[in-house]
């Protein structure tokens, strides 16, 4: 029997709900046809925002949304996306598909979307091809409540009151598509640009510096040494790719070896978070600066017969396990990881939601976010797992990954089961609890085929279902789980 033991005598850190954030870039059909269809669309909408997509993200209580990129952010000039639609500049989206970007979705539309979703806005500014003045004026346009050229321009465009801007990223991937910079050069630019990300009135903006590409330890070292006192967060980007960038398989065409390679590569996030945390702690031992993993998830080859620049891919139970495993890692390091954004929200990479015409599909990844909601703003508890190793020699992984939290007398344990065959008996114990377990229930996401997915003709091939949980004594529950599963267990004292 595999076991998960939760130590209930000490709260470790709050699991910020912002770990469960999402990412929307002007890429493929994420914005246009995803979140935004326009007010005149035949598809049901709320002032242009696609109604079924909005409802899907409301249901998982989306805490924040990142925009406009991604690589697109460092070629985006915000003034092109304000004012009457007919006067907005058209441009070629050189990063993603070479299509025409008509800028019909801009600052007002994004901040309006966040209001409809009930989430925090997280905006990325343009360092790669923009100016300090441009970034400064954007922040002023959004947040300044007083007399100024930008506040007057905002009022002329129909929004007299300022918005609350919660998070602002100073550039994106400036080590790559955002300018191919060296860390020392970007560090100097960050110090300069962030100075003019003004804090107007009571609007406290959480400033995020561009952090490393995966395991670039030196980038973190330089940024923390040169800029840690001037930032609130440092970003980290890491994608799970199988088997490699030049020879990727599609989301639904893979074998057992690729199953385990995906989980092994996703598990590398544990090493990344630990090592970057160690470097950050040299300059920030109190962990004031958050690690912001604002791009993560599976990156497959695109679906056949789709635009390769649109990054459209399906989502199977394997992707769901990657999501569950990764979120467990973030939960367990919530003392440093306090915001994250899966890439991306709709129709791009590991999307929770897919759309086609007037149809919508909730992918297995959407269900994982739904199942993990109890962790949002809960207190992290230490958990230890006794399990076996599975997979081929070059891709061994622990069969079970887990995280645990509580809100008062509600205790939640989430875990993934990487086994491809058979059934596991799982024991969950709440050590040192004050009281006894009075109620227990569970939900599960699983599939009989590792390549199965939800399609527009069969949207519920994989969905969340109830699973039996048995209370054994005062502090233990047991349950049987099938292979290839993500599980949530709730226990009330």
C-alpha cells in the first residue's frame, strides 16, 4: 500500500491563489476566437467576451490573467490598441503565424475582461522594442487618478476612472525573443525602466523582473545581485517538451516511453524551483521576492493541418498529470513561488479550454484546476509519500506525487498516479491532528487510454468523477485508485 502522511501540527506557508493563474497572448486563437469574439458576433458574448469561455474560467476561479505576451509583448505598442476600432493600427504578428493583428483587443478590452472574470490583471511591458516613456505612459494611462495627458486620453476613450493594476512585468524573455540580452545589460535596463513604473496613489503595483530561461542559474544570480531591492518578483519560464525541441511528438501520438519522459521532464520543475530559490536566498533570505513561474506547461508539436505558428495542440490525461504534478510542486514551495501562469488559456499549448466555432471543450487540464481549487489561499502542510518508482531506466519517476493544505477544519490532499497499469491502494494519514476525521470524499480524473482526449464531438471523454474514500480510525482514510489518475481527497474534522 502506498501512503501519504500529512503533518498537521504546523502551517508552513500560505499557498497563494495566484499560483493558479493563466496566460493570454496574441497568439493563434487565444485572444481572437478564444476570449474575444466582438460585440456583433453570433456566438453568445458578454460585451464581446465569449460567454462560454468566461463561464469556464469563472468556474475555476481564475485569480489572475497575464497579457499581452509572451514574445508578442516586446513588439506590442499599447497606443496602437486604444481609441475607435477603425483608427487602430494594423500590424503583422511576426512572432506567431505572420497574420494581421488589427489591435481590436487592447488595454480597455483586456482590463474589461479581467473585470468580467473577476481576476487580477498582470500586464507585460515592452522593453525589447519599446521605450521608458512608452512604458511609463502606459502605467499612467491605466492607474493615474488626476489631471494629466494620459488620464485625459483615457477619459476621451470612455473610461474616466483609473483601473487597479496588480502586477506589471518589465519585459519578457529578454534573454531571447525580448532582445537577446545578456543578464548584465537587462539588469541595467530593468533598474531604469522600473523607476518609471510609478505607484500612483493607493495603487501598489507588484513589479516583476524578467527572470531566467529554465536552468540559467547565472541569470538569476545577476538579477538578484543587481536588482533584488527594486523588484517584487522574478519570473521563470520552463516548458515540458518530449522528446526534444527538434523532434517533438504531438499531444496524442506517443508511447509508454514518452509518457514517462513527460512526467520526468515536468518533475524537473522541482530542481528548478529549489536551485533558483537557493540563489535568490543569498540576496533575499526572508523570501520577500517571489518566484513567478509565468510560463509553464506541455509544448507538443502542433496538431496536423493547423498553422504551425498558432501552437494549437490537444490535451490528454498525460497533460493532466503534468499539470497536477507541477501544481503540487508549486504548492510545496509556496514560500517562494507565489504566482504562476500556465501557457496558455485558450487554444494555445496546454490550454484548459479549446474552442471551434460556437463549440467549447474543457480539457483534462481544466479539470485539474477545478479539482485543486481548495488549495487556493490555503495553508500548506508538510506531506511525505511512500511509493515505488516507475518507468524505463532513462525516465524513472515516483509513482505518486502529492501536496496537502487546510483551511480551518477542511484538509485537502491532491496527488497524481503515474502508473500505466493496475490499481493502487492509497492510505492518507493526518498526523498530529486535533480531532478526528468525520467526513471524507474524493474526486478523480482518469482514463483507460493514455492518448484519450476531449473532442468537440465527445467533450466528456475525460471528466472529474467521484471516488469512494473510506475512513479508517480517527486520522486515516484509504482509497483504491486506477492507473493514470489525478485525485483530490477532502477530509473534514
